[in-house]
C-alpha cells in the first residue's frame, strides 16, 4: 500500500476490469506491482476511473484524432446527461526537491560526523536561500547549498576542522557558520542531544506563477486536448503526488495560489473548459486524540470563464462530488512516495505489529505474528515492535507484555480467532484467556470468596 491500501486497490482493479480491456487492466497491475514515480499516478487513475464509474458511464483511453489517448470519456448520470472528456495528471514537487537536496546535505553531515567519532544526534543544520529566475513568471527559491566540486570541497574542509574542534571540546555547544560565496550553511551541535533538527526557506512555494508543477501540467494537457471536438467539454483532473502548490488555494505576498495559477495557465485559451484539483490534506482529530491525523481530499473545481455556457449546475455538483466516491486515503502522498521506494513494498506499516488488551482478550497484528512464525523477524524484533521489551527510549517508556501479565495469573488460551479488516492491509488475531487454570497455576480453595 502506498496511497490506498493494497486490498482496496485490488477491489478497484476487480471492479474496473468490467470497464477496461484486459490489456488496460494488465497494464495497471504491472505498474502497481512496480516501484517508482508511476505507482502513485496509477493509483490515482485506478481510483478515479472507479469513482467516475459510480456517477456516470465511463470509457478509458479513447483514441483522439491525432493518435493520442484521453484518459476518461464520461457521461454523468444527471438530468440531462452531461458528457465530457478529461485527462488525469498527478503533480509533485520532485523537480524542486532535485534542485534543492537539503536532505542529502543532512545525511552527509551526519555520516561525516560519525566517521569522525562524533554522535549522530544533537545536530541542527540550517541553510539559507535566495530567489532566482525572472520576476513574476519564473522566480523560484534556490537553497544556498554547496553544489560545485569546489564548493563541496571547501564545505567538507570546514566540516573536518569543525569536527576536530568538537572532539577537543566534547562538552561544549559550538556552531559552524560556513558562508562562502553562494553557500550559506549553519551547523550547531548540542552535546547529549538525541535528535536532528534544521530548517530552510520553502522552495516548494510558487514564487513564480509559471514556474511550478501545476502550471506546467495544465499547459501540457491543454496542448493534448486541442484535438478533442470543441463541442465536447474538456477537462483536466489534477491529483496530488505531493505538491505544495496544489494544496495552496489562495496566494499571499510570498507566492501564488492555485486559483490564480489555473487562471493564468488556461484563462487565455479555450482548449480546457474545467480543472478539477484533488489536493490531499491532513488535520488533527483533536488536541487530545490518541489517533493519528485525519487524511482527506479537498476538491476544487475551476470552470474557465469562456466555458461557463457549456456547464449545467448538476454537472458541476457531480464533478465536485466525485471525491466522495474515492476510497479512504491511508498515507499522505509524501509518505506514499517514500514507501514505494522501499525494496520490500509488501511490508506495510502493519508488518511489525501493535496490540490491544481488553481482559480477557489480547489482539495482535496477524501479519506480525506470521512474520514471527516464518522467521522474517526475530523474537527480539517482535518484542521491541510491540513494546514487550524496550530497546532504547529516552522518554523512559516501560515495557508491557499482556501475555506475560495474564499467564502470571495462571491463565491459558481458551480460543483464538482472526478478525478480518477488508479495508486495511492487516487483520487481527484475537486470543481469549480463560479463568486461572490449575494446570499451570496454584490450586484454588473452593470455599474462599471469588475474586
């Protein structure tokens, strides 16, 4: 599972097979079983085909007059029926990340620190940045990182000297301020620190109205849709592949918002009639909630001004409502991308376990138990993942093994069952304990008051 759970994706594949050709279905399966950037795009395509099929009749990858294929041809079940064609595109900040490799700098500093006999925690690494590119249209943020071989060599030399000074004064909190040419990096080490922190200016903000992933994607799709009959409404569905611009509806003095970017990209042309954006957001359930943040889609429908006469209110409402027919999102796009890069992709977030106890039952992850029994994880790994033992926790967490607690009372299993979770990528094994059993515990006085 990256964005949606694997079980949900399989259900969507099964349902979509009635709409797609065998070759199209096989191509989706092939992409989903692979790794890399196309996985997320394919997930969105599979989910959106399924969602639109619930509000209308759908054809997938119809050929255009120039030989290209359009992702969706759909007739919405509204009164009167309303037909359109649309292409799906997943946008991300991958290009911005490749231009500003801050994470690689962090890893480089920590690796060199350890090679110099210093701890891996207690570091704060900060980088400044500057606006580059033409004002208004092409401006972007560029972090002041060492980039050229000469800059990298000078930075490493400064680091080596800084590390030598730290070894000479291991209890002192010291700072390296490396400002040389275009490179502006500040590193502070706090002895005894457990964690790594840092910061930099935002480089994913749309400082230039044309220099962002959404603008470029819309321009590209507009060119493709030119060959569609103009009487047929044409749209672009923009899904979230971890794109900050897509999640920023309104701009501010520092950058442009989604609404302005859509108008700028398409407002002067008539190749596209509407844009449906599907950004993924997170929000806390409550200040005291023990559950993780809620992940949800906030759809935005933009109808381009020249195309308003083509629309009926029912069609606009149906397009906006499509997001409600998408399956529950279980990972943010950022985490989905990180997960898709893992070599063993089927070891999802559930693989090592978790447990809950409500006397006389204990629930544990079915996949964790299977991993233990097959030898994929050791008993030690299983115990640490479930907090049966604590490897190292600076907060002083105490281990708790529910099986040990109940067995100390002389209790044995009386039943075990598997509770399926069709929407998750794991199930629960529920062990039920009986009353204290003389087979493993002391004899009980039958005349004594029961506890």
